[in-house]
């Protein structure tokens, strides 16, 4: 009996070993660097499409989430967001399809094919997809494995689409057209393009983790008051004085963190769009810089990008909820009316209300998530803006970068002080809630600091 029992135990052990190794990684065909390069291709399409900051955050969240869930299907130790996000039940594949597919290739393909599906100009990613498939064959991945991986990714997207489409985004275009409120205290479109307000109903989207868009409402902004002794006027004068001083370092900070996809340059009677990355795109870039600098595994990189992107998406929903509630006038409009009709901000005023500062919310949120993972003294060189002909800036921590991003809005002449302060407050609240809500995800990211 003991001999038979021992035989059964050995057979069971062998079976468990075979099961555990069925989806083992094997050779690392693709790495963190490949993931970051492919995600950058997606960013390039967003820049081409002049994707708004809020829309970009939504795309990053779904694209990186899809990649993470594909990775988790291969490796149970990879954290899955299944049943952790509102109404998200995860995705599933047959053991047969998983065993025939390559995990690394599937993840990289997911980034591209999800971007291709979601982005307005997603078709621009097709040449990148074709090149990736050819590269996979050159790396020694068999044709059968490539085809199985493509089939798996198509299945993943098919399963993700109902969840994505149910967030309320496609209902926004049918909402009543937003009309700017009349009155001196309220936002109005600004030169040179006098663009319509961007996504006034964004707060109606389903959040990923927040209980609601209104969960962390900031205090009310300073009341519009033209008396020179009022809180509002003092803040308005501060914007004017700082921009008039033209301090070279402050100007450099403002330009580095501009991240305004809507910037327009007018030459004579012709207007040209100056395409730039969004605030979320900038912080996704910083996330990639940190992952490469720390030489993280592909699994770690995938999860970290998902955490940052999901937090950013919720942060923008919360921020936009306040923007169209307070609907406050931009400094450009008020300064032209009350102080100097010829004054122009250093940065072009974005086409949506002023309070609160979106870059302050996004930067503070992302920095808090990254600090939780990499530590408070993680120094890095940010080259995210080099392609836009801006020099590299170095930071001693993510919080230092976020602080600079926030104050850049004052230096650039597009935000008042209280909008920045309250943006930082809301960003901290959003990040803190995310980190508490899915604490297991942060425990799953093991970084040797």
C-alpha cells in the first residue's frame, strides 16, 4: 500500500509540474524595451489624432489593462484586475489556445491591436503590426505559434470590447451641446482658434476604481471679484506679474510641461496645429523611463503601466467633473478685460474651464503611484519632450517632477494658484484611494529599491 501510495504521489507531482510549466515563459522573445517602444507607437497615433487629455487617459487605461489581462492568463502569479474594477469580469482562454501561443508576443500584439481598434487613426498601427509579425518569425517563433497568438489576441479584444463600450463614452456624442455660461466669472473660448469646450460631459463615464466622479470634490474656487483687495484679483495679478517677469527658468519649466494637444499657431490668416503629447502621455513616458532604468521584467512593466494608466483615467474623470461644475474663467480672458488687453499667456490657453488644474491632478496622481512602487528618492532624466525639441530635465523624485508640472501652469499663465493647489489635493486623494483599493496589485510588483 505504501509503495502504491508513493507511486500515486510521484505521478501527482509530475502532473502538477507539467501543468505549471505548460505556459512557462521559455526564451524571452520580447522585453520591457519592446513593450515601451510599442506603447510609444500608440502614443504617436494619439498625437497625430490630437487626442484630448481625457480621451488619451481612457485609451491608455484600456490598452494597458488588456495587455495585463493577457499576461495574467498565461501566468497565474501575474496580478489580474478581474473583479477589481467596476463591472470588469476579466477575460478567459482555453488551455489549448494558451499552450499554442507565445506569452510575450501575445502581450505586445495586444497593445497594438487594441490601439488599432480604439484609436480613430488606429489603422496607422498596421505597418507596425506587420513588422512585428515578421520580426517574430525572425526570432524563431513558429508560424503556428504566431497564428495562435494572433487568434488569442483577437479573442481578448472581442472579450474586452463589451466592457470598454459600456463605460458611457459612446453616449457622449449624443449629449446636449454645451453652451458656455454667460457672465464675467465664467469660462469663454479663447484665441486663436476659439475652440469649443472639450468633453463637458466626461464626468458621466464609468470610473475604474473611484466610487464616483464626485468622490473627491475640491473646495470652491476663489469667488470672481474685481476688487484689487480680493483673493481672486490677487491670484489674477500673480499670474500677470509672473508671466511679465519672463524668468528664463520659469519659462523653460512651463514649456517642458505644456502638453497641450490643442496648441494652434497662426501665421497671417492661416492656422497650424502644433501636435504634442497629453499630460497622461507624458507620465506614461516617465513610467517607461523608470521601468527601463530599473531593468524590470516584462511582467512588472506591464502591471506598472496598467496601475499608472488606470489611476490617471480616474483622476481625469474627477478633474473634469469639477471643471464644468465651477466653470471658472481663464486668466487670459480676465487679464485682457481687467489689467492688460494686449497680454498673452506664455502657453496657449486650453479649450476648457480653468478650475482645477488637470496637469496638477494627473501629475500628482501618477507620481504618487510611481513613488509607491519605486520609492521616494528615484532620480531620473525625463526625455519625453526631446522629440518636441525641448531639452532633457532631471528630477530627484517623481514628486519633484509632479510639483514642477503643477506650478508650470502658473508660470505658463493658464492657471491660478488655487486651481493648482486643489489639483494637487485631488491627485493625492485619487492616488491614495487607488492604492488602498487594489493594495494587492502594488504588493504584486516586487521592486528591489
